[in-house]
C-alpha cells in the first residue's frame, strides 16, 4: 500500500526497549573507549578502522566528518586526535557493507520508510546511482550520464532559475562548495539554503552587526589562557568532545569554567581524559566551577542580570569595566547603559530561573576578570530572540574589554565539519555585493544580486509549487528541518528531488515525482582524478583552513567525488552558454583553489599556504580589534527581554541530541550520559511537572504544539523524570521536529526556534 510523503517523513511511532538509570556525572574515560571500539569492530573492517584512527585529524590526514572543533596548531597526540563520536562518524561512513541494485529491488521505498533512522543509516554505503520514476515503488539503477541528463532536463524546463533550490550540508569541502555556488549563480539564482540557516545563522547576524565578522574571534590557544570560560547552551561532551581537552587545559592553567544550560551535562561536570593514564585511574578533572541551571530561553534575562550587577559595582567602586577599550574601540555605550538602567535586576533574575546563590557564584568569577571567553551553540541560536541572545553576551565581553586580546573573545562552536568554510567560499543566499563583483570580474557573467531562499523560504516555495526542483549536496534535509509534515509535502510537490550522498537516509524516501540518489566519495576515501590523488580543504570553527585527504580505497568503483558531480551537472545544464570550462576542474583541484584565491578574500596563495602542515588562519578583524562594522567600532546593542508566557498547562520544549547521535545521524539508541538506553521516543520532564499531570516514569504520552492557531502533534513518547527546570522539557530531534512551527524563527536570521516550542502533554 502506498504511503503519503508525511508518513515516510515521520519516524515510526513504535517503541524499542527503554531502560533508564541514573545520569552520569563523569564523561569519556573507559566507557567512551569501549563504546568507540565497539562501534569500530561492529561496523568496520578492523584494519580499515586502525588506518583511519591513525590519520584522523592528523597533519596530512583526513578531517573528521563530524564536528568542526579545531586541531592543535603544534603537535598532535600520537594516541589519536579523535573522540568517541568521531569514531562513530567514520564507522558510519566507512561501514563494511554497500547497497545497490539488489538492495533496492528487495526493499521498496514504503518499506524503507517504516524503518527507524538508525536502521536506515546502517543499511550500508550507497554503491551506485539510483533513480525513482514517477509512481514507482522501487529505486532502479541509472548510469551517471543519464542521471546528469535527467537533472539538466528538469532544470532547463523551469520557467526561471528561481524555481530550483540548491541545498548544501556542512560536510561539503571548500572546493566542492565553491564550484556548487558558482554553478548555481551562473545558472541564474541565489537559492543556496544551507545548514547554517538552521544552526548558527543567528550567530553570524549578531556578530557581524556588533563585531564586523560573523565568526568567532578566539583561537584554540586562547582557550588555554582564559581566566574564565562561559559555556552557554552547549553540550560539548556529546556534540564536540575534544573541546573537553581544551577546557581541561584551561583549568590546569588556573582558568574557571561556568556552565549555563537547562540540563546538567556529564561533559561539563567531570572529564576523564582517555589519553592520560593517571586521569583514567583517579577519576578525571572537575570541569565546571559553577553550573547555572537556566530556564529555557532565559539567557537574555541572565546576561542582563550580570550586566546590571557589573554596572552597580562599577558605579560604586570602579575598575570593573575596561574604560580605555570602551572609549577607543566601541560605539553606543551611553545608549546601552541608559537602556540597561530601565531594567530591574530582580525581574531579570526571576525571568532567568536562576537562584540568587548560584547567580552570585557565577558573578564573583566574572567580576574582576578581563580575559573572558564565551562559547555557545544551538541552545542560544534556535530561539525567536536568538540574535538578541548573542548580542547580549557580546555586550558583556565589550564591557570587560574581552575582545581582540589573548585569552578572550567570542567562540560560537559550529556543529558540522565545514559549515563555516562553505559560507566563507560562497554558499550563501545573501552573499555580499563585493563577492558577487569578484565573480563577475573573474568569470564574465553577472550574478543576480537578488537574495535567494533560506531553508524556511525554500520549504514554503516548494510547498506553494513556486520551486519545482530540489538538489541537495549532502545532508538529510527532511530530518533536519522544522514542521516535518509541511516540509514533506513541500518536497513531494517538486518535479525532481536529487540527493548527493554517501549513505541512505530518510530524505531519499520523501521524494518529488522523480528522484535521484547520486553516491559520492566520503572524507575517508581516496579521490583519484586525472592529475592524481587529490587533496581538499575545510575550515574549522576558529577560522583555520587545512587539508583533508582520504585514506581508504573507495568502497565502490561507481562513486564520484562531490567536485566531479557538480562539474558534470554544471556542464550538462549550462552547455552551450557557460563561460566556464567546468570539466577541467574535476581533473585537478588545484585549479579550483587558484580560482578561490582570486574570488574570496583571505585565500591569496591558497595552494601554497595549504601546504603548511597545520594550514593557515583566515583574516579576522575582531581578533585584532579592527571592527568592520558600519561605525568602524565594536557596537553595543540594546536587547529586549523575551515577551512570551506559558499557559497553565503548557511546557516549553527544546529539541536535543542523544549521545548516540550527530545532527540527524543516529549511531545507536542509547543516551549513556543521561542514563537512557534502548529508546529515542522519550520526553525529559521535571518531576514536579510530572506530578501535576499525574504522570509516572515511562508513562506514554502524546505531545501537542499550537502556534498561530495551527496545531501540530506527535504520538507515543515515554516520560523520563529529569533534573530540568520547572515548566521545561526536552526531546530528541528529529522525532519531534514535527512540533516545531515553520513560522517560529529567529528574527532577522530565520533560524528555526527548535529550542523554545510551547507544548502540552497528554497521557495516552
């Protein structure tokens, strides 16, 4: 029986085998080693696993396909520059089975859609191009040349180029991303939504406005030298575990750590470094000096409370603010202070949900310090007031002069390995005019200056049939976006959906009238072209560009690199009218980098600089107190407290990852640190909230959200009591993405507000 696009998009509502125990208060250590070894031995060839572990994040090796945490500039550990989830990432990419025609003949699209995301992902590596014809139940093999003709025919049939959407995942290398956006712009559109739109777009907007650059200002060395590091809305123990080593080094050097988060997370409580035998035996390092259990979306209120108390101390005793820095390097100070004085400390503290004793502990650590780093992730960026969240923490750093000096600054921690690099080389629906002018000067065509679709805009355009072709370079689009039901119908309305992928995911099952899966090389695999073995490049969270070069032979002879796929699609689509010789780029990636050096600021002598073992830093004005803002200075900003209230029966829900997960990739069914095993369909609730609703552990509930008179529901979740602030709850994504309203997003940034969804809970 045929299933609707919505049925295929939603994760199955059945339960697995839930078991819960007390959450852990120590991270990594022996259990992490065992988990990594278990994943590698279960899903990989042991010889391949060892070869990859030796080269992962090493100079001259390959960049982990997981997070974007930076590698040390100097010596790297001979024991391995990777973490548990890094091993899980390569076990997923380099798994020891492949799937092709036999697999798809056996399993229909409907059947595959009934599987869990975990089972889909572990099916195996995609081994050959596949095509789903209109009305067909099974994917069939297709030759590469025919696939490129199919894409070309659909694109050429459009009434105008804006009827196509070209999505990009953060895993894509600089070379592939640059060529992709170049093709899209020559095709005639700026419809380049990417995963930045869904994670750190709010960071980029806020930082560009206040500091003149949409990236963080610190280096890894700064973290070692900071007096205070605030980790806000972030769970490094699961999402970027190598950050814990940097925090441990900060502690060793006398620094203090403040963790601000609704949930207590094991990685920010204690860290047992697996590369230190003494730590393994003695139980590790206490990470947080103060844990601030903030209410969901209480961040502006908390930072305002800090700012008000700092102002009080400055006016009473002086020497709290860095007055020289404020005078010489900032703008808007007086207006900021005037607005700040209109707020009440007590009201801000109450709105933050933080007890006064805990607030005072955090405040005392900040009061006299001038070398402060604030790190954050999606706990700050996925709210309607997300831009205000980041601007408010910048205000604190500006008061302290903690920008543009050693051991101080901003540190947005990117979630995917090259999401920052993709934006740098042009994956941007709203690229600056200077960049577009450089393209025109280099290639002789005039790119449209019209802003293209963000992710949210793209979904709406597909739903309304204003966009008819979806092309995804990597990623798992349907499992990443909000409002799953609406988004699934949007994809189904397309005439063609195309995904360039390494392995099967749910997006391949939610298709347009026709669909293509184009299998590509992974980071772990060697990329041979006519000129020989190719090297590619990526940019990490701290603006370092470095090489990535695969180690293993490709798992199938029928794979192409992402660079080659883009070149062939561009050649087939633009043949006869392009000013660019597309196919020459696939033969030698040095040619791509030569072009990037001419078009993108900061990449001069790209090929030469890339030969440096540790890569090279891109220019960063905020790092050297050259603020490229409209005022020419760092800007204080005025931010409102969020004005929203919960009804009596409502909770505010945030979506989170489990420990066996990276973005939409599910490595397993356990969330070890939080004490959850064998299940993902759960809701973490405050135990008092459970009592008010007559709920017990593991009771089954349905969840419901209402936004602008539209009701959204998901069914069959088990309740888990947890240490989370009252009136707050947490669930895993993508299981509850269907509850996230498409029209609830960060103002000016359009990042989905997945961390502040009002819901009600109904016992089944």
